[in-house]
C-alpha cells in the first residue's frame, strides 16, 4: 500500500504538465469611410482596413529527433515558398535547444491546411509527436483599397509586441488612436498530450476587440482626389502634391490625398528607403509652407475688418473697395525692392486687385492699415480670427502649427521675426507659414458666413456591445466660431468670383455649370536659406457651389517644372498646374454627390447651353473690364 505525502501539491504539479492556458487573439479596431454623404444613400459604413485571420507556424526542436530535422525542414521549405534570402535562418531554427521557434508568419488558411495534411502523415511515419509542429492564430491588417488614404491611415508592424501582442503603429491614425484601437486577449485552457492532438477546454476569459474609428472621409471622393492629383502631378512634371477637400460649413474633411502614394501593405519598402520614407508623411498637416497669393482674399477681409473697427471708433474708413487706388508705384517702407505685379496697373479697386492678383494694391492697403491701427492689430487679426500660427487640432499626429511672426520677437539667429517690411511680405503670403488644413480652414470662413470651423477627421468611435449592437463611445460635434460679419463675407465673395472668370488668374478652375470662387498661389521655395527662383510651390484654393451643400478644395503642387506652355502660360503657376485639378475634382465630386448645377447657363462660347444674360457673373466681368480700361488706358 502506497501513501502519497503532500497529495494536493503533486496533483497540481501533474495537472500543470497536462493543462495549458493559451491566449485567444483579438481584432484590432478598424477604420470606416463615411458613405452617407450622397443624397438618399444608406449610411452603411465602408471598411478601409480589415483584420484578416492568418497563422504563424512554430516548431518544438526538442521534440524532433536530430536525424529527422533536415528532412522536415526541407519539406516545409518546399511548401512555404519563403524568400530564398531567409533559407539559412529558417533551417537554423531547428538547431535551437528550445521548446518553441517561429518558422513562418502570416500564413493563409490554405497554407496552414497544406502543412497540416503533410505533417499528419509525416509525423505518423517518422513516429514524431504531432505537437512538434503547431500553429497560432493571429489577425493581420489588410487594406482592400491598397494605397487609398495610405498616409492618413498608416499601419502596424508585422512583429507585434511580444508581451502584450498589441500592434506597433507606424504613424497616422493608427498611432493617434492606438489606445482605443487596442483589443484585449482572451484565455482558453487546453489538455495536452505528447501523442495526441490538443483537446480544447473551456474559455476562461473572452477576447475583446478594439474600438472602431468612423471617419468623415468619403471613399469615393478620396479616390477621385487621388486619381486627379496623380494626373495633375504627372502633367506638370512635379515632384508631388496633396489635396484637401472639406465641407466648409461643418469642417468635416472629405478627402486627404497625397501623391506619390503610400501603400500600407508594403510599408517596409518605404521605411527602408530614404527617398521613399518622405511619402509616408501627411504633408497637408505635418509640413508648413508659404501660402503665397492664396492669402490675399484673407488679407482683404482683414482690411474690411479694419473698416469696421474704425467705424466703431467714429473714424473714417480705411478704404472703399469700389473706389480706385493708385497702384503705379510699388515702393513701401522697409523694402529694399519695390513690390511688383505681372504688369503695371495705374489704378485698381478691390475687384480688379483680386482678379489680377495685385501685390501693389494689397501693399497700399496694408500701409494705410499699419498707419491707422498698428502692426499689433494686424498680427492679432490674422492670429485671433484666422488662427495662423496655431494648431487646428485635426486628429492626426505631429501637426505643424506654422509660423505667424510676432513684432519684437527674435529668431534663434537673433534677427527680428517682424521687421518694418514684414507687413508688405504678408500680403503676398511670404514671411508666414501655414499647413494645408490651416489654409483651407481660414479660406472657408470667407464662404460659410464668416465662421472659423474646427477640422474634423474622426466622426465617432464605436465598439461592438455584448449582444452585437454598436455602442458609441465618443462622438465629435461641429465647432464653429464667428470671426467675420456677413457684409465682409459677401464683399469678399464678390471679388473672388472674378478670379475664375475671363481676365482672372484661374480661368482653368471654372467648373462648368456651377458657381465657384477661388484664388491661385505661386511661391518660390526656400533652398539653403534663400528663395530659389527655379523651384516653386504652387497652389489653388476654391469653393463650389456657392449656395447649399458645397465643397472647399485645396490643391498643392510641389516643384512643378518651370517652363512656358504656348497658348497656356507658365506651367509652374498655380493657375496652370493646380487650378485644372480643382476643376476636375469638383466636377466629378459634385456629380457623385448629386448636387445640381446652380449656373446652368455658364458655359463657354459655342456651347448651346450658354446664355450670356442668365449666366452667373458674365455681365459683371465685362463691366469690370470696361472699368479697368477707363482707369488704365
């Protein structure tokens, strides 16, 4: 008769040798596009990222006899079709004195089944325990639309954190919302045996999937933006570019396109190449640039604000936008060189100044403003009302706040940020930097009734409840701040309408059948601390249509080829390389959204739909042309 001492202790030890607790994988939260923009369309979320079940293959080298290792490794190598460069490392795994070595990652179900079928026969024939080869299930990020919204979404690395099994983000929204995208592993116990398959036991703890992110981005409009941007960049032989499309009334971002593209499925190719890693950035948010002449409508709005301020003080206005100003001289205080326009204009008013993109007219106004209200007032107007120099707080990491120069403040070099000449540089969009989202937000306030909106990229965050229903754990509301009066908005819109019509700098931005406003910008790039006249950053910002549901679009083209195109103009100017991209994106997007034309008679000569008397702004354009000739001939 045998008596067991410390029976409970040895019973638990024996149990631990046969019972095995394994982790149940979870799904990381996904990203969904906004499919509800189009009228009468169902609000059915469209997944931009999905977690696909895959398998990792492991071996237990201690359970495989030494004389069988080479043969097993060769058979597996033939089934797996791994890169030839990894062959030596693959075979080396079998030589470790270890109970677990990973042989292959992210195998498809078909590959797993093929290995299992082969191993079942091989293990029986060689009399090796079946558990010497085993699989673990995992979920891999997959992007059904390939590079669509690639820079914004980003991805997670192939190798997850060994301890937590959480994905490691490479950037973008994956990084920004990593905490809510994370899931939680579950636990299940198994009964194991050397000679028999693992027997599944009960679930100790259920796995919890991560929360889902619902974006304001519409997948169709995003695709349109990417397609037209790629065409435009190639047409102008540019280095690259980006497009932002926003609802100017709500601040919801409908598209954030960038070319060259970034494909999250092939992220390693980008991060392992110094030239390609640049394309992983969201340049519309992370890079700041000098906006050039796209800032001019905003400067004019500031000058109209000055009129309102002076009226409050009981003083005469700064200027009358309908009256002519002398623009024959570009000499201004503090500047070593005079401001110049494309040609000398003797007299211009506000409408003509914006149509011709006059630097001198804006310089005349700013000199008056500085003399009457001071530099601090100008700086505050741009900073407080249009938020230049401040982050938009768009839901992406590493936003560049840009630069709004401050009177009296110095750069690290010791030079003053704001000199006597600075106001005259600001009117041309120089000596100030903004990211693309900042510029589009500021511009949108000119067409949405005078509101500065907070850009929104994420609409809501949801999680699947215990019974399968969707639980909203966070919802983002529209935020708007009144910064301009209706009178200022109406007056600036009137002037901007001349820009895309005959005589303006952006006739190629004219969206046939719709009303639109916009402004071009062309700036020299700074190379080695100096403006380089061979490298340009060109842009166009436009809004269409002007009533009802509308879209605001920013097109930015980096380093378009400097050349003259006969019958067209300078390829590197915003009106040539950027404006046509706006036109095509707007045309296709408005058609998709089902927005009816609001200018059904505004077509070019020869088109049977054209009606000069009924078309929007054609008569006004010809009247303005007469005024120009009276003042300047």
